C-alpha cells in the first residue's frame, strides 16, 4: 500500500477556490496509485475569523489565560477546517472522515502550547485507509494520555504531517503552500530568488533553523529519521509542478557552487555583558536556559561577552541581569542574516561577505560561522538591502 500524506497550510484552506485544489491534488494522487491522508491547518490568518490568532483573540486576557483552556480554544481552527474539507470531498463522491489529532492516534505529553508527540497509534488511520475512506486530520494538535487536548507549537501542522508520514511509512509527504518551494531567498525580499529543486535533509533543516519559513525544522527531523521524502509544492499549481524535493542526496564533489541560499531572522536584540564575575555570568546562562531564552551568535572577548536573543525575550534578560547585578547593555532593531552552503575548506568566505556589505555602507555588528553557514548581524532597516547584495554576489 502506497500512502501519501498531503498537508495544507492556512492560505491553502481559507477559500472555496483554494480548497478545490485540495480535492484535485488528492484525486491526482489516487489516480497515481496512492492512498491519501490529508492534514490541514486553520483557515487563513488574522483577522480572518477562524484563524488561530483570531480565535485566541476572543480571550479576555490571553497572556494570563489558563493554558489548558488556551490550547482547547487554539485547536478549534484546525477542527473546523477538517469538517469543511471532508464534507467538500464527500460532495465529490469520495468518502472522507474528519479527525482531530487525538482521534488520528497522536499522543502527546502535557506541555501546553508546545506539546511533544510521544507516539502515534496508526490503527484508526489504517482502518479508514483500508476502507477507501480519506482521513482528514487536524494538524497542530494531539491528545495526552489523560485525554487533554494539546497544541504542538509553531509549525505544528508540518510536524503533524511528517510525524504521520514517518509512523505510516509513507512513500511521500507533500507540503502544500503559497510559494513554489524552497527558494534561494525569501521571494518577498529578493525578486529574482530561484527555486531549489533538490535539497537534502540536513541542508533544509538548517535553512528552516536559520529563518526560511517554508517548513519547520522539527518537521524535517521526523522525515529525516524515517527517511521519508518531502515535497514542497504550490497548492494552486498542483502536485505535477516541480516544487522542491527533500531527501538524502549525494554531494556533488565536482560542483564549484559553494553557496545555496540566504536567510534572515528579524526581531533580534544584541546583549553585551562587561566581564566582571564569571560565577554570576554562568548563573545568568542557567537562568536563561530555565526560562527557555535561546541565545545565539555568542562572541567571547577578554573583557566582555556578546550574544543575541529574540527581542520578545528582552524583558526576561533585563530582569535576570538586574538580579545578578551584571553590567550590561541591550540594543534591539537587528536582523540576523545567514549564508548557507558547503564552505568547509573554502578560503576567504567571511572576508567576501563583509567586503560586499561594507562596500554598500552596511555595517556588521557581529558575525559567527561554521562549515556550512556564515551569519552576520545588521540593522533591520538595512536588512533587505543586505540580503539582496549577498544574494547577488554569492548565490546568483
């Protein structure tokens, strides 16, 4: 039995016209000999009424809301979509069944708002598939052993799709979205960004980790561990249009192309600590880890330490710094830009990047690098120009 999982994001399910393409892509898969399982997100984005953020906006005080109630409400958007899509499929004469994440066998822990999948019981899904019933599964959610509804955090529907694909030993997971696939840069920032037709798991994982928004890194992990290929496709163009294929691909040792893509993450703040007391600084990093504040681009000098954080975590860092009586400054308004590629043993990479930016009057506040990435921190107001310059000089 050849199983295929097809996942549709919010912009692919929010209109009747978009949803008609779900049915077309599903029928095309059936005609190709596949047994499809559909995974759907909530409809659209705020202010559309059934988007997740719109539903959460109904709460009188979202910040202080009961976490269980918040997850219960947030899960409603996907459930609404499953019912609508399954009924539209049935209207075309094909049997379909709407399922919550829990009904589809997804068992999670009880970490509300960022649930982790503990196991997937595939018996219900396989029972439906064997009866030629198309399961339409609510993404972004599961159910704990105690029967509590949990959401899976950012990228949750992608995670649902690839986790199901791995558990069911699917032939392929198709992620349908409103772009053509994985690009060499965000096409909204770089007009001449190009499609990357084939990419391996490690590379796309890094692209996602460093800011590419096509697929969530946790979703890539599930597919990578089970060796299930992923296709990123444009909903409106259908499953026969190229898109991006993600799977283990051999490295071309004769290729002279060292750079593959440029990504960006906005909303960064730079933290600079004056070196005074190593015990206090070690305690700071413990406190930040306990409060799930991720630090990045750490540079250590004889007299200070510098790193970046998400700007929305700045208040946590401020509080911890003050409590430990550390001397520090925090500045926001930065963007982290990362060049991806296979750069091990390639001389002068960082120098080339810095020179390209400095020659266009773009100042680099901080940098970090590895064998496959070089990241630079620039002012957000210059980020678009910086991304275009690097794409032109290195990717094209």
